[in-house]
C-alpha cells in the first residue's frame, strides 16, 4: 500500500510487529496495513538499518534526482527517533 502522499511531503510513522517467525505485521500511522509471511523462518536477531530506497511508489526520476545530483544534506534522511518494544508475558 502506498502512502496517501509522497514520503517527503509529510512525516509518517511506520510500525512493524514481529509477531512470530512466520508472521510479520506492518503499520502506517498506527493503522494496520498488511501481514508478510516470510518464505523462511524469521527467527534471528534483528538489526535495524535505515536508508533511502526507490520503490514502485517512490521511483527515481528519469530526468535525474537528488540521489544523483543532490548535496549530502539533500540526500540525508532525517529520523526523529526509533522506538523499540519487546512483548513480555505477565
């Protein structure tokens, strides 16, 4: 599901719930978007890595883009914070 506006037009909150090794749930602005069932067990330690990517809903322009022509500041993603939780049985 593509966001209602381009990523650079507003601030989005992305969520990910690693429910089990076979069920990964994704959220956009607090609303459930979809579930991914990985082809192999997703049961190893999680490493967080952030980068800018091009997707079908966020393509790199054929005329060039800030990815190839922008300054370091223009090519830098700004992330306010990352919040991580771990569910525990009570």
